[in-house]
């Protein structure tokens, strides 16, 4: 009986490890950098903290009107996007070639 309980605990431990590894892998995939020069509004909204769809649409509209962003700091030229928002998201954003 003791052997069966130990075996069950081992299986549960292995299952927990697999689930944690799967969660870590999916979190890493979700945290892929967002290219501010190619992302659509939905991608920007999903990938940026503190940015909803309306602000993301404003980023896309600014980019369409003014050309691609040269730096992340240029995002502060978009109405509703301040320096704090840029700093909060800097690690998850990239300025790619158009």
C-alpha cells in the first residue's frame, strides 16, 4: 500500500513538472517582442502594458501618417502615449525595418 502511494506522488510530481514547463514555454512565446513598425493595432494592444485598442490604433495611424518609427521614444509623439508607457514597455518592443 505504501508503495502505491509513493508511486502516485511521483506521478503527480512528474505531471506538475510537465505542466510548469509547458506554462513557462507558452509565457515565453507570448512575450515575444512587438515590432512597432509592422504590428497591427490588435497586436500592439495585446503586447503593450497600459495600451488598449484605441491607443494602439492611434499608434498605427501615426505610423501611417508619419512613416516608420526611428526610435521607441518617438512613440511619445502619439496622443495618449507618454514616456512612462514607453519605459514600461521598452523591453518588449523593437523598432524594425518597414
